[in-house]
C-alpha cells in the first residue's frame, strides 16, 4: 500500500466521522434552519474569538470572499510570494474582484513587519490603494513555517494604523496551535477576518468556516450567494467538522511529531537542502538539486517504493496527516533517505 505524503488534503473521513455525518440533524442552510451547520459556525467562531462564522465549501472561497468584502475594484492586497492566495486560487481576487496582489519576497513564506510596512503604497492618483494584508498560518508551499504571535500582531497593528484590513488564511492554523500551545483566538485576536480549514489535517471531506464580526459575516453571506449560493442541508458536511473538532485536533500533534521524525532522519544527507526553519509543523520542504536530480524525478523514484511525495517546481514537499501512522512515516523516511543516497552515489 502506498504511503501518501502528497498533501493533508488526501485524508479520508474516519468511520466515526462517517457515522456522525449519516446521523446529522439537518435543515435548510439558506434560511438559517440547519442546526448542525449553525452549531459548527458558532463553535469555530468561539474558537477563533469572533462574533460569527459562515460555512464555506473551501478555503479558497474563504480567501476570495474575505478579499471581496474588504476591498473594492482597483485596490491591492499584500501577501507573501509563496502564498496560496497568490499562487493557486486562479487569480480570483483579480478576475472577480478587480483587485491586484502585491507579493512580498520571502525565504520560507514569512515576511517581516518591516517588509510589510515598506510595501504599503503612499496615496496617489496613479497607484492602487493598499487595502488588505494576508498572513498564512501555517505556510503551505514554503514548508509549514509557523508565524510568531508577535509578528502577526505587529502586522495587524500596522495595517490598522494605515487604514487597512488584516486577514488570516488559517488553512492549517490548528497545526500552529498545537506546535506552540498558543490558542487560536490569540492568533486571531484583532484580525478582521480569519478562517479554519476542515478538509486538511482535521480530516473532513470538504469545507471551511470563515469568521469575523457580525457585519463582516453578513457581507460574506451576500458574496456566498453571488459565488454560488447556500448549500441547503449542509449539516451533513458540518457534522464532519464538529466531529473533527471533538476528535482530531490532538491528532495534529502526532502529525507534527511524525513530520519531525522524517526531518531528523534525512536532515544530514549531503545534497538535500533545508531552510533553517524546516520541520515546524506537518509540512517539510527541501531541495534535491545538490543530488543532481530534478524534484519530479526524485518524487518518481520514491513512488517506485510506494512512498508518494510532492514535487513543486524545484522543491520536494512532504506532508503528514491522520491517514499515515508513525510506522508509515518511519518507513517513508527510510525510502527518502535510500533514494537520496542512491542519487548521491550516482553523482559521485
């Protein structure tokens, strides 16, 4: 059987989650009469310290909705250059909102408050208005880096002082929570919008919850209709989210620990390149150019040994999740190490 470390989006609902979905009490989401969906939104809003939440089909839709509510056509948002919102959301902010994106060059997906402040545009008749800043906690394509609470708050405060809104892409926010033991609401405090993904480490088949003030969520609902509408008996999906919050959060600690095991097992191999921040959560990125091989060829070699990892450009990404055990991760590390040493031997 293949050990799948391609992404934590590869998780499948557990038997307990499937049972919770099958027995969910449902209504009509459009009329606020689906009790399970309402319960999930209230649960996540409380977790994040916000007034309200809205259930969305995806995190991409959460990011886009946050941009559409908090900007207008011709504005600009500031993000890191490796962020999901910049690279893999089909330019939705530009295509639908008429909003441009200013990507900040980062080493591991984390820019400094000073970088952010320097990127805020001075008002001018020929320039877009800097309207929104986004922080991705944890980072995704750059290796699961965990932002410090201090830097997040400094960025938030700079944004507000300059008349901007501050947003958190919280796809893997709870991986940061278990890595640092800092509550989610502390990370989210004062941010104008924040969302939590349910379909990654938490193991749900679909969904995310976008939170903010009651006014923000009211406007988010309007955009939800414009982008596709209510999901009717969405409690079937929301029940998976409630189950995950009850049963899968502590699993994220195991995911982070398993990633650390893999990192420690391969960190000393000549030819592999790691950032000094590598191994902070459940994602590990490294380069293989020093082995004289491309990332796709390295990933293909690992797959011949039933270990699936992801090549993203010139980088390898490994992601742990609840569908891979400690034994799986030990085995995967052995395979990655053996493949790397084999390529190193050929180069020598």
